[in-house]
C-alpha cells in the first residue's frame, strides 16, 4: 500500500509486521483492505488459525472443523488467491467423503473456480481465458504452517461426488454450465446404473457402446472410504465394502505373529506383507449376489477379531482381491536416560504403564522391573535401533535411540570476595550438578571426591590444600579455610571418581574455577568506589587501601532506567565521610560511576535473580506460580504473555498474568502454546497447555505426549527481620527446598550465589498410532482363481489316482517347473509403511534450560579488595523450612552489613532477592605498618626455626611484620614433609596420619603393603602395642638383619657401636644411636661435622622456609595456633633429650634439616635487631 508520503510499503517489509497478533492483523486489514491482496498478509493470517491437537491426515472430523475455519477466511478473498481457495475446498471435500458427507454447496464452490481440466466445459474455459481469469494451480502447496497436500488429479473425487449427488436427481442440469455435456451425461448415466435407478438399458443411450459394456462388465471390490482408521481393543470390527458383479465373497482373516515378524525382518508391518504359505485364522464365504450392473455396499462383521493384534483381512471375489491391514491396539515407548542405562516405559493405547512389558533390541530381550521400567544398557555405538515392544503375545515396533554413557559434571564453585579479608576464615561453596545426557543424577553417586584449593600471593608463590568431600542431593557442600596475606587468586579444582556401568571402568570427572582477588593492589591504585545498599537510601563510599574514607572526591554518575535507552548523568562529590547519598534508586536498573585516576564502578542495582525453566507443560486450567523477587519493582509491563504457534504470535494474553508478593501467577490459559517474556532481561519461557489427561508422569494428548513439569516453584511470600532473627515464609515448598542467606555490605560485580543446575528440558514426543491400511482391486492370477473357484464347487466322485498337488494346494512350497502366472507390478499390494515414532525424540528446548542471571552482566570495577572490613560477609546455608513453610535464621553480629541476599533453592531452580537494613558506619581495620623502622638502628631479615615444648608459648609484638606457622599435629608435619620433598610417593603413606583411627584389619593390610624401615621406626614410637604384636616377631625371624632391624629389636652388636665407623653412618642411623645405644654427644658431633662440611645455600634455605610458611596458609586458624594437638607429637617432644632440643634451637641458618619435630617456624621482615633479640629471648608473657 502507499503511504501518505508516497512510499510504497509491502506487508512483511518491516519486522514488526511478523509480531502482530490476530486481532491486530484484522484491524489492520479493516483500515487497509488492499492488504488482503498480498500473499504475505494472507499467509500471516493463515499461520494464526487455531490448529487442533489431532492427526489431520487420519482424523477427518477434526480436519473438516479446521478447514471450515480456514474457509471462513479464505472464501471471501479475491480471485488472485484461487489456488489457495481450491486447495482448501478440495481437502475439505476429501475429508467429508471419509465421513460419508457429500456437501453440494462446497462442491459447487470448488467447481466454480477456474481450472484447466478435460471435464470442464470448453466454452466456459474460453470465456474465462478472455476475461483473464486467474487459474487454479493443482500443484499449488499452501503456506507451510497449514500443511495441506496439493490437489493433483481431482477427476476421481469429482466423479465420485457427481455419482453420489446425481443418484436421485431427475437430470444433471444443475451442473451443465460447468462440465462438458457428453462427459456429464456419461457420469449421470453411470450414477443411475450403479444405484439401480431404472434399468441399465434406459441409460445406455447416454453412454457409448464400449463405455456401456465396460461399465456392465466392471468388477468392483473396494473398501469404503468411511472405514475406521484405527480400532481400539474391544471395539467391534466391521468393514464396509462396495461390491459390484461379485456373487460370492471369500473372507480370509490372518493374524500376524508380530514378535516373529518384527524380530526376523526388523521392519514395520504394512499392507504388502507376504501371506504365501500362511494359513488363515478364519475363512468364510459371504453371499453378495446382486444385479451385475449395481454397486452394493455390504457391511462385513469380523467377530473373530477380539484381542490386540495385527490382522490382515483379505476379500476375494470374481478374480479380484482387496486387503485391509488392521491394527487393534498398540504399544508405545517413552525413554529417558538414567545412571544405569536407558529406562524405557511401555504404555498401552490407553496411556497406562504396562507392568509386564519387555523390549527386544539388538537380538536380546529385556524385561520390566517392579515399577514397569525396562532398563537398556548403554552402548559403544550410539544411534537409532529397531525395537520390539512386547506385552504377552502382543507386540509393537518402534525406533529407540540407544545412547552412549557420557556424563557431565559441574561443581558449582563459588567464592565470595567479601568473604575473603586477610587473616579471616573464608568459605568455599560447592553446588554440584551431575548429569547424564542432561538428566540430573544424585551427586552422592560420585566417589572419592577431592577438592583442591590453591592460593597464589603477590609474589606468585602458590599454596594448596586438599579436602575430601562427600556430596548429597539438595545440599550445598562447604569448607572453611584461612585467608593468607597478599592473596591475589584462588583456584578450586574438583575431581570425582565414578565407575562406568558399561564396562565397570573407573572414570574421573573434573571441574575447576579461578577467582582473581585484589588485582588493583599490584598497581598504583590507592582507592576504590563502593556501592552500599541500605533501607534508608543507597550510598557510594570512596575508600583507600586501608579503608580510610576519602572526602571531596568528584564523581560522575550515570543512572539507567529499563524503560529508557538514554541514561541520566549526575555530578557529585563525597562528603567528609567519603560518602555520596543516592537515595532509594527505585526502579533504576544500573549505575556507572567514574572518578579521578582509576576510580570506576559499574553495578546492576537489583539484587534479584531468578532461574526459570525454559519450557513448562501443563493441563488446561492449571495455574502457574513462579518466583518473582520481592525487591524488583513490580509493574505489569515487566512481563508479557503471548499465545503463539512456533514463532508466530496469535494473541496477547498478558491480562492472565499477575505479580504480587514475590509471585508471578498465570491462570486461565486455554490449550495452545504460550510464551512468557520478561522485558527486563529478555528472558523467555515457553508454556505448552494441553487438553489431555495425566498418566504415568505424562500428559497424554491425541497426538502428543508431554512430560509433566512442576509448575509451582518455591518463592518467598513474606520476609521480616526482628532482633537479629530473619523470618521467611515460603510458598510451594518441595522436598528439596532450602534457603541460603548472605549478609554483606557492598554490591559485588558477580552474583551472590552460584546459579547452579538449571532445569532440564521436559520431553515432548509425537504419538502416531498405527493406522489401518486398505488396498483395493488387486487382480489375482487365473490359476489361483481357478483353484479358489474349484474348491467352492460341488464335490463329485472321481478317480482314485493321485491328485495333482499343485492345483489342490497352490501355495505348497516346493520347487516346480510348471509355468505359473505371476502377479505383475501393478497388481501387487502397494507397500505403505507405517510411520514408527521415536521414543527418544525430544521436541523441547536445550537440555540445560533456564540457568541464567536475571539481569545479565552485573558490571565491573577496579578492585582493591575488602581487607579493611572488620568482618567479611556471613553465610547461612541449607536452611530447611518447617511444615508451614517458615524458615527462621538467627543472624550474627555485623551491624555494618546492610544487605541480606536471600536465596531460595530447590532441586533445579533458584530465586534471589535483596533485603536491606538501615545504613551503619564502621571502623575499618588498619592495614598500615604500625612499627616503623628506626633510622638510627641496624636491621636484619631473619628466618628461624624453633621447637617448643608442650605448653610453651611465644609472643610476637607486631603481626604485620611477622610471618609464622605452627606445626602442632602429625598431619601438619606429614604434609610439610610431602611439600618440601616434592616426592609424590610420600602421599602413599598418608594413612599414617590417621593410624590410630584404623581398625586392626586395616592396620595389617596397610602394613603388609607398605612395610619398610621408616614405617617400622614410626610405629615403634607411635604404636608400641602393634609393633610388639606384629612387627617385632617378624623382624626377629629375619635371617639377615640390618642395622635398623637390630636397633628396633634392641640387639645392637659391638660392631654397630664402633666409633671408627661413625663416618660411614647416615644421618638416620646417627640419630637412632643418639637416642638409644650410643653416646649422644658423639652422635651430635658427627652430625654437626658432616653438616658443616656442606657449603651453605641461603637461597635454598629461604625457599624452603617460605614454602613451609605458605604451605599452611590455607589451614591456619585465625588465632595463629591450632586448638587441637597431636598427642603422639606432644609425647615425643617430652621424650626429646635436652641436647637435641638445644641443637634444634640453635639460631643457625643451616638447621632446617637437622631440627627434628618441627613445631613452629617464624619469619620477620625488616625488624630492628634489638627488637628481634628481645622477641627471641625466653618470655613468660603469653
């Protein structure tokens, strides 16, 4: 159409045209009628026509109703759409014929459309040609979304309609303007003759001699179009047959042994099934004597077809055969991956689970378990398989997709930056997600879960700590750790073991994540902007590295509203407290701040995040309840609900949506496909509403199976905080519902919680039952005809000679040289394969559906970290609601934290919103160097190792200039040995750390595998009883004893104690002699002399001390010393000789390897010598 400015616009040229609803398109055509002449507009209207849940090719009643709706729109269109009109009318007439309806008005409307056809009147065609009529294209295929087949050759349908409509007419004048007169007279005469009106000779003049003779001699044996397409079990089977010139009709019924057929041929049964050599289940003759010229309709009852099965009904008469392939009942399969394989549920035609089902696939049959599920193992060659579904003697064929055993694992790693101030306890959170082909599995199935936490400091030195984890369903796994100084990054690696079902091979699943921390501290950045949400107004804080407020800092602010493209710019400056008061910031979505130097901040203002499913299945009239965060500004314009077909919008149904009290509620949806759109973040949910009954976990429609989904997700109905206690009331609580709460001060760039699982996409699969197939008018051979007719004649006495077997049994399977008439190609039953639905076809969306941030990217900024916070963010996890859906959580003391991130979780979903407290100030933790260097003093940087007796204490005057580590347990000593040695073999002896916790069998098993001198010495000191009972007798029986063996048995010889052999002893042997059997002073002297002969290596010593210090950074308690002591180490410290203790305490930079029983190590940077000496002196002060 032409615009007022003269521009010509074609419908569909602008993208918004494709987004218009049906009502909008109708209004548009009312204002611009010229649109009805545009094909794109007409197609857009056709695409929005209601489409029933029915197989239109076989459900003629539903097809006629649908086509009537199309015709109401198509009928008034202009002639340029004649091909579309003819196609709609032709398909409507074809389906009406199957219903036994012959609508003359629709038939005339079809005939009046211009077409090139041999039966059309020549004069009329010439006139239409002169008038430049728009001719019907019989090969025209309509718009793809209405899926109507082309017309093709329409003469058989036209002839049948005329024969039916003219049988009672006095003449054919009603149609004389449309058809050629001779052709119409011939059809008129044929109608009268076939229906027995008058005598055949009365109408012979309208037919030529040849045509008249051909009509009289014509043999018809055809199944009527009105026969059912499907038979239910228990339904009486009766077939309508049109018969002409057949006096006796032979009715043969064959029941196919479906299991044998399917497993042998591995193909579906169709009407071309070979019956040679098969014996009919029943056989009888029906008398159909009538005038040879008349066509008579007979109804043949088949009472022998009572039970489920596949039957072939063959009718034979007067040399013609017709066949019907009937399916009575059917089985279908729905499959889903599980940890043990592919679980197949077999349903009968009523949608009920078949408890005694079996599935045959790849030459093997698998039976159902107690719950009616058939478990098929995984395969090395995934792909589609021909499967046979079996229930008793009845079978159906279907395609099944056998998957490979492929697992996916995500640990859901989360580290909260505000939870990681230096010298505090940090919290590692894992929300494991374990799946196979997108189907969630219980993470408890994972074994030997190992979590490795690696910290890297500002100097690039890494420290690692390993945890053993046990996962549980619907539970977050947590572990606390000590946050070391100068932290720059944390890396988490999760490794789990799983035994594969297919071959029992153990496989490893991995996930990892790295979080960079305090990156700005490595440069010249000295300050940062922080965003503080508060109930009495949001604020910006500008703080330095030590948390000191920075006043008079000019800032440029940009505020964004989701309803506008442009942002609002504001200039501000911090006050004396380094604060800019912003106010409530209601309905705003984002703030961007820029200041002098590197001051940058970009934050999303809403704390709301929701993980919605991408696809929901529900029954008509069912209510949908989804979480909608309470702190999000409620406005109906935030969401829209559209009824759709594919990507085509049919109607705007947003009035069905309500937002209130943290809930998005939808009710009143009619059957169809809908899409819920969140305009804030362009999130979309598809909702399929079915007019179906529920059964076996599915919605069972006429042509589809929808896997049922949970359409009421947990959400918070009420939240309150009073006297340090948070109270939440939840709705739609499930068994996996739990709550997590994070108490913090500042808004971070990332989400407050790992989004985790996300919803699986529910299965939707088409269901096409096997339909009956009818084949008419096959000519049988003359020989077979003779045999059949001869068998029906009266029997007379004859010769006693052997009868020719070929004639009496035409289907005897033996070699013969007799020439036989074979059925020609056009006389075979045409093969019409049944469509087999795939039990594994999913028409849903992506496997991992819905896991996504509610607001997209959450912004970035320069990060100097949160070391100045007196207390990091606090977490409460795995809080479970009571029977009333109420969760009560006591919150610890941290008044400076003004923000509560409340997260509601269930098995798949997540909803998060923010609850605010009034603004509070706090005193930051001073990060400066308290003890400065004295300009008139000498300084040194020292590394020392000290051994403390049990109960002895040490005091450090300035923790900012001192780094230390206390080795107080056997486990810590072992871990340090492993780190310093760098020998992976040491890890195999980790069982010694928990030796007292092992039972007798485990001790013997471990000792039998790892017996050696080192283990013998260790157990002689730490488990004397086991040593005496197990080890000592074994050593006493050794033929050739070593020095260590004799020392352990206390049977040292004079040769062992000779002083001239001390130089040949290694350090271990000298230490053993010093403890028992030798002169301790001489042993110490020998050790010292050997050590002093080694050249000093201060760099290696410094590296070892640094490694020893940092290897325990992640497990250091906040107070510096462990509260639990290893009892064996304490006792060993008491037994140490004074000489060895003095040797260990000697301040030599080369005593690391000689200091037995490390219990404490300290290092200080740039401390005055006199202060260091005072620190090292014995002190009674705690």
